[in-house]
């Protein structure tokens, strides 16, 4: 998949989505960490403010002594309010007060409150939390803090006991801090929105690019498959710059291929004509050579008979008749090459056919002390027995002439995959290397006394059956094969 452009684009899209998700998670995590740190810093500042109020109260108590009428003393309350305002003025958003376990709120200050009317009383909604926290601080004897997290803000409360002549007295401070909300929250949401839009746009672009390229490549593939490789079609432009460069190169290659094919066809026709003329020349030379020798012999005998008188004429006539028989055999073999008779196929028993072919040449083989044996396990097949017998006769005759004295010739038939293979194997050296390319052409022979027509007859018989004839060289002998397609019974 990664070797294709579509697979790489899909992988790139997946990596982009993963990177966007990781970035979003990281941004949210950093924002939470920032909010937590902000809450912790505000809680510490809130506690320090409460401790500062307690320290100032101790100094004020030492300086003014016991109050005359306790918490009902107006001067005491005014002094406490001024003390609270002085300590909280430098802490924006923080409010605080003095709380009595018996009388409730004694003093309150919110000097940094932004509003038209100054606030003089603690927020009524938070009084239960203030009361409970101050009671806990007085009971424990040390500063106590607590926070209450809301959906958008966190409430931080701190309370510390105020030792002195007035019992159950404590100071408290309170501040609100933003959690996952406010300006930073909207900035985060805006960043995540931009990231999401960017990812969606990139995904849409990559998807469009993948589908466009896949469609164009499929169209090019379909167009190329609809034509032969030798006739490439003219592909239309895709309006994709990089892809159009490939299309232009393919069109140019198709044009050059078409021109080259035309030149090749012209050269092939010229070569076929030249080969045909060369073959006609070889055939004509072979026929002339084969005919001239009997004619020369008959002429010589006729001249001798005329010069010698009637006594030599009977002998001359016998020689002339023999040469005429030789010419007639040559003509018959030529006709067997040129006349392409359609095979008359029939179901043939292989063993009797091969035995008949061998029996016709046993005496000739015995003269060279050569043994002919039958091999193969094919029992029957469908072909023209007369044509195959004629082809095997030529192969066996060639094998006898090429086999060394005292050697063996193997004539066999077997089935190989979906073919019938007739073979004649001898232990001779085989034909010369110089004639191997034209071995099955007429009048091509490696023997001075041969006509060169036997193997051409074998080839014609094999091709008439839709098969081939071939020469199979080996280290210890030579094999000629007739390979026919396995027919339907």
C-alpha cells in the first residue's frame, strides 16, 4: 500500500489527524496545568493575606490594649475596617473580614471592588462557608484554607485565628480565580477551532487529491488496456500539471512507438521478401543440383551406348531407368513438401504404428550393426497415421545414417503435459553447427549424398497437425522430436 501514491496520501492524512489530536490534547493539558498553577498561586496569596491581617491585628491589640466595651466599641470596629482595607488594598480581587464565633461578622473590607457603590458587607451567599471555615480555624488554632471549584471559577477561602482579649475571633480572606473559562478559555477554544478547521481543510484537500489522481490513473489504465501495446492511444490531458507531464511523455512514446512499428513492419516485409527469395534460391540450387547429377549420368550412358552400338544399349537403358526412378523419387518428395494435405485424424494405437515404422528399417540398420528399440508409455492418440509414419520414416533413416556402428536407436512416443511427443534418438554426433538455423528447410543437409528433404517433410507434417519439429542436442547423442498438441477425443 505504501508503494502507491494513494496509500501514501492516506497515510499522510492519518498522520495529520493524529498530529492534530495530539496537539489539541497537549493544548488542553497545558491549559489545565496553567489553571491549576494559577489556582495554587492565588491560594498561597490568599493565605499570606490572612496571615498578614493576623499579624497586624496582634500589633494593633498590643498598641491599644483591651477594648472598653468589647465588639460593641465603634472605635474598635473602625480600626479593624481600616486595618483590613490597608492589608487588602494591594491585592486586587481579594476581600476579607473579622469574624466572631459569637457575633458573626465584625469587620469587612473589599478595597479593590470595581463598582459604583462600595461593598460594606460580606457576600450573603458565602456566609455559611465563611462561618464554618472560621470556626475550624479557631478550633484548630492555626490558619485553615479551602477552595470550592465551580464550572468557570474557583472560590478560595482562608481563615486564621486572632489571639487576644476577644475570644473566638478570627480573620478571613476570600478571592475568586478563573478556572477553565474566561479569556484564556476562549483563546483556547479559538485555537482548537482553527486547528480543527485546518485539519478538515487539509483532509478535504488530500481526499480530493487522492480521488482525483486515482480517477485519472484509472482512466489512463483503462485507455491503455483497451489498445494493443503496439498502438498506444492518445491520452487526454488531466489538468494536473505533474500528471499531464506523464501523459505527454506517454503520448510522445506512443508516437515514437508507432513510427518505430511502421519502420519495423517495413523492414520485416523487406526481410521476409529477402528470406523468401533466398529460400527460393536455395531450393532452386538444390533442385538443379539434384537433377543435374542424374541427367549427367543418363547423358554419359546414352553417349556410350551410341558409340558402342547395340551391344551396350540394354545396359545403358537400365542405368537411364534407374536415374529416371531417382528423379521420380525426388519429385515425389518435393510434392510432399509443397502439397499441404489436411491431416485425416483418427484414433491410433501407438505401439503397432511404431513397430511398423521400425520393421521397415530393421534390415538397413542391421547392415550397420545398429539396434532399433521402441520406448515410451503412450498407448493411443488421435492424429493422421500415414503422415506421422512418413515423418518417422525420414527421422529413422537419418538416424541410421548418423548412428555409429554397434550403437542403438530409440523410437518412442509419450505424453508431456498437453502434447504428444514422438522422438527418434541416436548416438551420433548430430548435424554440423553451420546448418542448425536452417536444419528443417528444403535441401539443407550435412551429408554429401543427402537431398536435404527428409527434415523439411517432418516439419511440414508437424505443422499440418498444429505442432512443431525440433532438434534436441545432447552430450551422448542426438534427438529429433515431433511435438503435437493433445487433441480432444
